[in-house]
């Protein structure tokens, strides 16, 4: 099981770079960073700076989308990041969430996402692709490293699509094994439909992580708004209805969000990593038992909660000990 760090880039860049260096020293596998350009620091600028400041830590987007940048720009960014890091780049993409909704725009359609994955994969491998009848594009620069494409997926259709075309899936469906197993089952069905070997798609679970349960409720709120497969309690449905009415994308990814106060304590263990280091290790072990390959601990930053670096230092000796 790989243990990775998720970062909402809402700090000064130098502080995020310091956290990245610490994550590498402590043994975290990958740093996954949100791409939401109005709410947070620009993701490729940040990943480039972190790349130049680390030697082993893999770097990925969690996640970009097909609409806010032309696909040739996205493909070029990842090829450059792969060159810069000697193959440490991971391409995370989906239909778009806060990056688009913060501009009152709708997410991309699944067909557009599928086409974006195909075109970017072709470009990153040194091939040519068309964006018009006679307009063929290719990148002059290439990388010797394969850049894996991870798709963030929640509902049945997106999970099936990811099973057909993704190198990996990023699940933001909570942390309860029954919820994650339901998503994995749908993903595996997509693999079978596409004629891929079952197990071809790497399973990554992303969720907020903090010892203080109140500090992760912002992420629980966003998770329960989604159409998550698996058993959903009546309490979860009731809270989700209230959150939908109150959700403010200007507070997306912020532990101090007002809508987070609507989330009851009972929901936290099913949708986020929280508690003592041993309790969090137990949650992760339960996910390893059902075949999850990697967990992303999205440790929030806010002035009034335990700092990210301190949380990492407390967790690492327990989680990295095997």
C-alpha cells in the first residue's frame, strides 16, 4: 500500500514546497495537488517548483480537467514535468469540479473526457492527433517515460469508463470499505467490457485526513453530495440535502467552510481519515485488505488547526512502519 499526500495549494508557495520536501523525507510516495486556478495557486507552476526541490517524490494532479486549458497545453505540461522529474509525473484528470463551478461553468461531458484522455495520451507518447479536419498537432518534445493517466470517478458510468481507459482511478467516495468495494466492482466491470485484464486499473483513494474530526468535515460534505455507489444511510442523505443547499464553491477545499458545520460526527469515519495515528492506520489497513493500491491523505491547512507538517510527522512513524 502506497501512502501519499494530498495538497490543497492554499498556502504561500514556499510553505507548500517545504511540506513537499518533508513528505519526501518521511516516505510519502506521491504528492497529489488540486487544479482549481481561481481558488488555489496554479498547479503546474507549483508542481514544477516542487519537482526542482525534490528527488524521489512522484507528482500528480488531483485533478485537472479538459476545459480550462487546451489539451495540447496540458499534454505539454506533463511531458515537461516528466522530463524535469525523470519520470515522476502522474496525470490526474476528470470532468471538472471547482475549477469550472467557481466560474459558473458546467463540468465536461464524459465523451469529452474520454476524447481528452485519448488525445493527451497520444500526444504524450509522441504521436499526432487532430483538432480539426486538417489540423494535426504533435509535441516537438517527448519523454522516455510513460505518464500514467488517473481518472477521478465516483458514479457508475464514470467508474465503468475509467475501467475501460484509465491507468488508475482516484476515488473520492469516502473511506469505508463497503463504499470503496462497490466502486471497485463497477470499475472492474468496465475493464471486462473493454477486454482488459481484471485488475489493470490502479486503485487510489483520496480523502481528507486530520486528527481533529471537525477539520475534515469540509471534505465529507463534498463527498456525500456525490452519487456514491454502495450503502448510504438515511442520516447521510439528510445531511447531504442540507449541504447541497449551503455549499459555496468559494469555500471548496477549505476546512473552515461554513457548510462543514452541517456534517455530524457520525459521518466522519465513513468518509475521511481521522483520529489517532493508530486509528488512521486501521482505516488504511481495511482498504488494503480489499485491494486498494494507494491512499492519498489530504491534510488541510488552516490557521486554527494542527499544521500539516506536524500531522505528517505524527503519522509517518506509524503508517510507514509496515
